[in-house]
């Protein structure tokens, strides 16, 4: 069970590959699900990842490492079946076991507090966004863009 969890920056994480293998999902499907919903996952802290270049070249393969909250969110996005349920049970046990094993150092505590502060700040920023202000800013932007396009067209016609 302990091989499910990796420690990244003193935080217990699980890779999307481990999740895919233990839920009978395709690795690419889980990676794409995370990529499409990246902003959702980042509400629960930095989305850790590594990129490796394949042997045949092409695009680098990204591996995502999810913290406990990000893992929990992902599991709500995945359809339940017996395999997924069993994996969820094992992961809950693994995360709790890892928390017991992690030393409660001041540095670790500061990192957890930092994550909580970022979450709170994100919530405050999202709540303070005024939709009318955004609409007004967008209208100004598009008006300026249209004017600039017209000026460029005039310059092209002169040349």
C-alpha cells in the first residue's frame, strides 16, 4: 500500500499513472481528464508534474502528482465500480498512514499553512470579481482592437 504514495516537497502525492493502473483506466485518459480540468485541481494546491521525452521523440509525456485533495477531486470525476471503490479505500488508508509517518516539522506545517492561504486567497479573488467590470473591460479591449485593425488596414492600403 505504501508504494501508492510518493513524497514530493514533504507532501504525500500519488501519480496519475498509479491511479490509472489501479482503477483499470487508461493512463492517457486520466492525464487528459486532469489536463482538461487543471484549474479545478489547482484550487487545491500546485499541480506537481514531471515531463519525460519518449524514446521515439515526439511530445514529452507528462506525469501528474496529486496531493490528497487533488486525488479526492479526481476520484469524484471517475465513475465508480468495484475496482475504483477498492482503490479509493486503499488510498484513504495510504494517505492516513503516510500522514502518521511524516514528521510534523515546522517546515511541513508552514507548507500546509501556505497551501491553505493560497486556497483562501483564490476564494477571495473569485468572489471579488465583478462580472460587469469584466464585461466593460472586454468591450473596451475589443473597441481598441477594432480601431487598431482599421488603422493597420489604412496603412496597408497606403503602402
